[in-house]
C-alpha cells in the first residue's frame, strides 16, 4: 500500500469574501511527481501555502505524513522553493555555501553549531545540483538558473522527503529550464523524493511528471492541459491519470 505523504480533504478558502479554493481533495503518495497547472489566480500558490500551514483554510483538513497538520512538527521533511526565489539583490553578501547551509539550520535549529556531518550534507547537496564549484561565489552574482539550483540545494540540505516548488523556472531561459527539469526528474527517480511542482510550462508537465492536476478554484485530476485551457477535446494526446481526488 502506498504511503500517503499529503492528504487534503474538502479544503475551502476565501479571501475578502471571494472564493479562492472550493472543495479541494487530493492525495499525494511517496515517490509521486505531481504537476499542478492552471491560469493566473486559479489558487495554485494558495493551495501550496495551505499545505505548508502558511495560511489557514476556511474549512477542511490536511494530513502530512499521516499526521494532522496542526500537530505536525517535522517540517524539515518538507523542502519549499517559493515563487520568485531567484529575484535576489546582486549585492546580497552571502556566499552560495552560506545560503545552502541555512537548510541545515531548519533541521537542527538556529542555535545549533554545524558539525562535520552537516558540512558533508551541504557539500553533497551542492554536488547533487551540479554547483559544488560555486560554493564560494556570492549568491547575488549567479544567473537565474544557477540561483534556482542553489535554492534547491538549500532545500535538499534539510534532507527532505517532500519537495514543493512554485513556478521554479520563472524568468529562466528555455535551455536552462530543460536542464532543470531533467534534474528534477532524476531527483524523483533516483532519490525517490516526492515532488509537487506548480508551473506554467505545460509541455514540460506532460512529458515529465507522473501525475497531473489542473486548477481553477476546483481541482481537476487526470486532466489534459490542452482541453483544460481551450475547452476543445484533443484526440491522440497523452492524458496523465491515476491522481486521487475529485
């Protein structure tokens, strides 16, 4: 039986009296690579923030790793790369190594000193994203694609079992996008990290992810993105199914 990493049941959310999410139901199992697509304002980022307990829903329940979200404490199991993370001040003084080391403090606590094992994990995270040679560079001096890899490394440094990414390739050129999604695919298959990806890159979603959900206030599992955005049935096109939720 698949281990449930996230269970979302009957989630609703309003903002200033306007409905943003309506009756969302979703199960994400260990090892899933879930893509979530939808137009701007469809509630994708709101759903991620509810998963991370950054905002509170109007109604409904969430379980993380089998535990009610209100009692969940093992946040180091979850890595999060927020939207627009790469928009960094080029004069920001921290080095790449210092930024990635922040991922260890999320697990150990801010007042704990890093030890030999922590440094090994940080180096391994940098190596995993192909950025070990950049450890002493200033984070603000990196390109958009390089910064995105560093923020992934920071998330990996906490040794997460679930990685949530919100529009991770926004502002990154097409070549770098392909390399980045190749990397995510390897991360999912080789390290079996569960991935939740919000993106506008529809072509990438259909060719990379294992499961797909379309959103527009409601959740539409197993949808075909071309049909979702145009309303026109597309024959002979791949649809990604077997996502729990109605």
